C-alpha cells in the first residue's frame, strides 16, 4: 500500500502540470481569439499582437474580460506596460456569414493598477493607474504621474497621451493644490 506522503506528492505534481497546461491553453486561446481575427485588420496597430505575461490569469466570459495579476508585463510593438494588475476588456461580435456563426474578439480597453510603468521608445511614464482606450488610441495615467523623455521630465496628477496624434496633456490635482511641474534640460553639444 502506498504511503500518504507519496500520494500527496503525486497529487501536487499532477495539479501543477494541469495548472501549467491550462494557463498555456487559455493564453493561446486568448491570442487566437483576440489577435488573429479579420476584424483587427482595419487598423495597423491592431495587426501587431499583444503579449502578456503574469503570475496568474482569470478569464471571465460574462464580463468579456481577462485579469492578469502578479508582475504583469504587456508588450505590443515598441510599447511595454508593467503593473501589478492588468484587466483587458474586449468586444465579442458574432459574424453570421453563410450561416456559420463565427465569433471575433477585439480589445476595447485595458486597465492597469499598481506600480504602473509604460515604456515606449525614448519615453517612460509612471503612475498609480493607467487606462488604455482602443477606439481613441488614448492612454490615461492617474496618480503621482511622472513622464520622462530623455533627461526631461513632467509631473502631475493626470497624464493623457493620444498615441496617433503625438499629443499629451498633463493636469494637476486641484484638491491638493498641486501644480504641473516640468523640467527641461538643454542638449549637451559634443
């Protein structure tokens, strides 16, 4: 007869294997459904896949959302988002062409919170929370925001960046009486 310890070790090993397999399956499924659909071909940024890595993931079909937690890193092209949590909200649409129901999914918005840092090419932005709106191609950072480009830095409570327009807005917290601060350093000529 097998010992209790032997049985418990085997159960733990089997559960870990199933957990790893299910996480890989779910991530692969999300990538297939969210990023490899004809509906995404309309906009160039949507042709570039998004890769998300985290310690844990929960998908909720009822809410059309996926929650990633623990050392989250999301990458698309040259942009990388780091955070403690990232929730991805997506639209789900049925395509009834030729009576074959096909479902397509596309990202509607993403919400990151906790130690948020966004890196894209030569700029870095940090804040308490960040939200990305796909329709407007807009990123909104809120809470203790700091944005660096080269040696230059801007601080405020709310930072809004319109990705396609190359436009950004920094606002202060009126309740705290704080103001937007900018530090610009001239280029050093060699």
